[in-house]
């Protein structure tokens, strides 16, 4: 499972840097992408924590 997550993270990084040209974007755009990814991670974690309780 950990290997699958690592592969998925690598794919996301390649897509963000190559196809979205995130490396050439302004710092504010990159900060927005990081903030959005962090918020999505928080929502996923909260969802996974809640599953055993229901």
C-alpha cells in the first residue's frame, strides 16, 4: 500500500511540474497549490478517522 501511495505521489509531482508548468509559475500560484493540497490532505485524514466511528 505504501508503494502505491509513493507511485501516486510521484505521478502527481510529475504532472504538476511538467504539464501544469508549476515550476515556472509565480510564487503565489505555487503557494495556492500547496495550500489546496494540504487542505485536501486534512479532509482525507478527517474522513478516514471518522470511518471507524460510524
